[in-house]
C-alpha cells in the first residue's frame, strides 16, 4: 500500500497526506515523514487454538521452531520485509520456510485470516501480521489464538506526509493530544472491546468471521479520529 502512497507523496508530489495506518520502517522513513504513532503494535501470529495447544505454541518463536504448522505473511508489506531482512537466525529461518512454501504468501489480511479459519488438523496453518488487526480478528472467537514473540517486536502505525511538510508537526500534535487525554483509548474500548466483553460468543455458537470491511474499519478508525482532531486544530 505504501508503494502507491510513496509515489503520490514523494515522486509525483500530488498529495499532502497518506491517511492510513502505515507501519513505520527505516526504508519508508527515507522517503516520507511519519507522524507520531497513533497505535502501538507488534508482529504476532494467529492460528487455531487447538493447533496451538496440540503443538505447544505459546510464542511466535515456538511457531518458528516447529515444522507441523505451516505459516505465512502478506506478499508485500512491512511484516514480509521484516522477516526477509532479519539477521535473527530464527526469523531468517522462518522466512526461508515461507519463501519456499507455495502457500507462504497471501494477497490480503482477510485471505490470511480466512485460511487460518479453514485450516484443519491435517493441514494446520498460521498467519503472521500486525497485532492490531489480528487481535481484533480473534475477538469473540474461542477457536482462535494469537501469540506474540518471546521478545515483542514493537512497531508503530502512523500517517505519512511528504518530507518537510508543515502538516506533519500539526498531525503529530493532534495525535499526542488524543493519546494524552485518553480519546483513542476510550474509543477503542467503547467501539471495539466492549461489544465482545458484554456479548461473549460461545464455542458452539455461530462465531464472528471478520470481513475485509470490518478489518479495514478497525485499522482506519483511529486514523479518522486523529484526522478529525487535526482538522479542528487548523
């Protein structure tokens, strides 16, 4: 996604703002300016609860050390880049496993999550991605489990502006104000956490299946919230 934004912001200079939850990386930081992260996220894996229990998968590292559960990432994006360039021996090994597996790369988050849901005991599969999306996708589903790295791989989700843009500092200020006064946290609890807390889904009930629309709504909700505060400050 940032490839398009980079061309628009940096090459063609046709936009003032990339209004989406973009993962901050050193490569991207060379061509755009990022705002203060509006969510603090990390790399995690989502899989069937029974598969995690059967093979004792408690962390992302456990997933990488076994060979029974196959796994994959988005075919383009920051998570793939992390594994592809990692100097950590375990994560480098995981990338080799994904790269040689014909099913190791998926085109969308929705496709990755749905592949996990449709996986079975004969062909168990896990999807590795951003915690903000995968933890939300697993909410209300007792059959899914999300595991993080033994030492969390923390990254921020931010918005981007052209390098040197006057909007970057105002955008960062708006995000900081919303983080400090609790607006982002309160919105997350009200709209995304509370529905699952007050209406738990039982294992034998028809469970929530995240659609692309719902996943994009979650990831962009806080972006829109921050933009509202930004424009009100102009």
